[in-house]
C-alpha cells in the first residue's frame, strides 16, 4: 500500500508539475495561447485562494479519475510503454484542462523573458531554461543561433534589441536558414511537439521506476516482508490501489 501511494503521488505530481493557475485576475498577462481566457474580474483575499483551491482540487480529482481506468506500465525502456504513458497523460490533460509540456514551456518562456530587452540575454535565458528542464540540444541549435546573432550584431554594429524590428527581421531570416539547413519545417511543429512529449514521458517513467525500486528496497527491510519476493516494477498496477 505504501508503495502504491508513493507511485500515485509521483504520478499526480508529474501531472500537476508546472501547472500554473492561470486565472486572469492574478496571472502575468502573457498567456496568448490560452483556451477561453476569462474576462478580468476583481477578486481579493480569501475568495482568490478559495477559487484556486477548488480549481486545483477539481483538476486533481479528474486526473485521478482517468488514472483509475488507464493502465500505466512502468517500463521506460519499452517504446510502446512510453507511448502509452504519453497517451494516458494526454487524456488526463484534455479532461482536466491542463497544459501540455510544450504549452508549459511556452508560458514559462513568456513569463521569464518578457522583461529582457536584448536578443543575446534572451537566448541565454532560453538555454538556461532548457538545461534546468533536462532537455538536450542534440543538434547544436543554440550555438548556431548565437553565431547568427553575432553576424547580425556585426552588421548592425550594435547589440540587437528585441524591439528593433529591422534587426529582428534580419535575425529571423538567419534562423530560417538554420532551420532549412537542419531540415526543421514549421509545418512539422506538431511532430516535434509529439517527440518532445515522448521524451518527457520517458523521463517521467524513469522517475516512477526509480521511486518504485526505492520503495521496494525499503519495504524488503521490514521484518514482515523479509521472506516475500518483490514484484517486477513493470507488473505494478497503480489502479488496484486508487
């Protein structure tokens, strides 16, 4: 029971991690991608906290409702298990009206960079955020972008500011050349987003597996479980304990 509780806790934390309660009355007004953005209202003190509590509570209950029905196989080495886990998490997000990982990243970028005036600091912040999330720049895109920025700033003979429309247009053209060289096409963005979701799903399954193994090792040390054989991680079914 303790093992299942620990795994369920990990699953629900992963669902809610990074989910900001993006109500218009107390959020930074940059969520241009929001669905059905609410009109501003004046709420203060206890009412705001109460609304936040019930919103999170409802999302969590919806998420657990889906997890009661969907089987999660904790086997990050199996592409099929990773794909199925990503599918379950997508179902949870849709039913609980949660943001996808790419939407969370986009929102966080807008929040953390909206006051940055120059392009160089902006790109460095993006790199910092990528590293913190454990995402790998396998194609060396950041170095290519920095080289493009160096070229543009050399042409402009000054640092590039984000409100410099002419300069940003030059930089965008250079980025388009990089994308073309790497075979990155705007029309294939949904495919790239799906690939990102799968990478994140695998990382989350690895965390679940790690927690499961740690919990089983702890349980084996207890006297009453000393002679019991622990199950394999992939045979665990969290639904049996919800």
